[in-house]
C-alpha cells in the first residue's frame, strides 16, 4: 500500500497521499484541520484518503523529514524543505 503496484492504483498509495497532504501544509495545521481540508476537497480530488491513510501519510512525511510538529501538535513543512523549495533545489544539494 505504500507504493503503487498491480493491485493498488497510484492515487491509493501512501506515497501519493503524502504528496497530496503536503500541499495543505502551507501553514501549521493540526490533524483535525488537515482532515477537514481533505474532506472539503473530496469532491474535486482524485485522491480520497481515509482518516487512517491520512495519519499514515503524515507519518511518511515525518519519516522522510519533510514535515515536523511543534509542541502544540501542529504539523508544518520543515524549514530545510521550505528553503529548498524556494531555491528551486529539490535534489537536496546546497
């Protein structure tokens, strides 16, 4: 379920869901806020994760150090990733 394969479409893979969730992290958000945003976008999105998939996708973002959380439990894009995004450097080279 992590990666797409013969029986799991890309839209249902956790990698795709993690990328989809990442776009909602333009500001620090709680899991509940993310869930509300995902549900509001449900009618128009190809990716329609369950709450469990949302949590697993956020775990992936933490594991690959794209996202961090503050003491209040809000999830945000790590400062190193924001710097790379604004510099156009997605390869990790500085």
